[in-house]
């Protein structure tokens, strides 16, 4: 099927209008669903992002529209869906998707007989604590107080006081030796009577007494080592540097915890996808194969490496051969900005960049199943191939839709709009590779 020049220009114009309308919708933050505002006051908004989601029981029901300071408190204005009813006994707090995940506002709606909130009403939010807050509290616990001294010093004084108490008890026991001997004789008489009563349990009692004797002997050994300054407890009691070392150790533990948290989070979020694309060019009557790999280290960011028009090299200047270059490479990095994705790097072995737009970003089901794409590259092109003079950048624009999410896609594209205006149809097959993602995570851990 060969399109006329007017049809090709019309397709490109419609695609441009769709991108323009989509851009206006995104940048203008239009709301297509009826919403109403509520205000929530926090002592600390805790890193809640502007335009962040508002969730009830894990389901997104609105968005944060504004965060500002009012009377030394954070005033958070949210826009909720019209059918979400909130009562005056509702609760709200800032939550995160993980230990270092993105922040969102968690809302509990409340229930009757509390009063139903009207648009523009406000409630008080609950305070939230972060991992850094907990580590700060621990640091303050081990911080030396100018009045009471450091924790380790206080612990050493306490142990010294306990030693004085035990010395006093030893002296007291020596002075009461006669009474103690009488008590022992009385206990001996009682045990003799008990022996007669517990004849049937004699063997069990022997085992129990043997265990008690073993435990007491071990305790004696431990106390001797502590008095001699041996072992961890001995050093804790006798080493004056113990307080300083303990404080430095806690600091190291906190830093190691942060590093481990960052590394483990990075390993857990890496995703890798293989991508195969088969294109058919109606203008050149050529079928072309592209193979690539997507690396997604975290949500909203990706790296793409792809080979285009793979096959045996041939002279493009010879009439009848494929006019598109063989075995070109795309290596780009991209990042999401809401429904808009921007990417750049090497495109088909030339410097370039592009954008993608998801016009159905308001739909949770279809958000990532329809994409409009435009790209530009090879800005210094000046060549003649098979009698066709080609100058200036290569501009491509098209769209694709997911037929079986997420592994099967189909789409169409107008390539080289500036010169040839070739219409292409393509099919993509994408599948996830967890083994490569795991290996990349181990590489990150080794670093």
C-alpha cells in the first residue's frame, strides 16, 4: 500500500496536532474528572512532593495540588474525586512506598456519626517519622550530656557501684557466718525430708541439680574474667576508651546501614527487557529487523541499546539495494516527566534525541499502552544515495499500541519526514530477563 504525498502530510499533521494537544493537557495539568479540594495541616510535610498521589487503602483517589507554609505549619491542599466522602474524624499522614521509596499522602476517610466534610474544609494531619529521625534519636542517646556525662561513663560507674555492693554483701556474710551455718543445717534437714517425698523423681532432680551446678560454675568463670578485664564485658567495665569507641561504632553502623539501604534498593529495582522489532517500509518495499535491550535501574529512568536493520552489509549506492544503512546502533538514556518521556544519545549511529507522550495517562489501565513518539538525528547529513539527495536532519514520528500488555506491540511511523516521508508498520515483541537484571544488581553491589 503506497500513500500519496497529501496523505502522508495529513498523517504527520494529525500526529503533530495530537502531540500538541497532549503537551497542552500535560503542562496545563487539566483534570477530566470532577474533584473537590480539602486542606490538611502538618507540623512537617516530610518530603511530600507537589502533585503527589493521595491514596485510600492503597488506591489512588486524588492528587496533591499545593503545599505552602501557613502559620509555621505545612498546609497541603488536595483534590479528591467527587464520589470520595471524607468525614471530620478522618486521618492523614505522609507514607512511602518503601524504606526509601517515593512519598504519597495516605488518607483514612473516617465514618459517621462524624460530620461530612465539605469542599474547602480542613483537618489536622498525623506526624510521621523517617529513618533519619530514628538514627538521630539514637545519636542523641549516645551523645555526652554536660550535666550527667556520657552513657558509657554512666554505665561504668553503675558497674563500679554494683561491685561495691557485692563487696559489702561479702563482708556482711562473713560476719553472719554462724547464722548462715545454722540456716544451711536447716535446709539440709528440709532437703532430707524432701528426698523421702520425691523418691520417684530422684533421677530428674539429680539432672536438674547438675545443670544448676554447671550454670553456677560458668557464672563464676564469667565474673572472674570480668574482674580481670577479659572479654567484652571486662573491657566495658575497665576500659576508659569504651565510651568513645562505642559512639564511633554506632556512627559507623548508621553509615553502613544507609549504604546497605541504598545498594539493596538499587539491586531490587533493576529491570531488564529484550526487545525485537520487525519493520516493513511501504516506500522501499523492504522488511527490516531491529533487536535491543532495555535497562531500567529505577522507575522513570531507562537505558536503551538497539541494533537497526540487522543483516549482511551491502553497497547502498547500488540501485536495488536497501537504501537504509545496515547494522546501525542506538544507545540512549531516557527519563520520564509525568506522561512525557525525553531521551537522547546516539540514534542509528548518529547523535540525536526524541520524546514520547502517553495521551491516556489519566487511565490506570491504558496509561502505558498507547504511545506517540517523535525523534530527530543525523543533523549534519549531506549525501546522495541511489540518485536521491538527502540533506539536513532525519525526523521520524509515529505511534504504537500494546496488543498484549506488556510483551506485544504494534505501530506505524513516518520516517525521514524532511526528505523521503517513508511510511513504516512494525510489530514489537518484548520480554523480561530477570537473570541479567540480577547480574547487573551484583555488579552494582560490587561497586
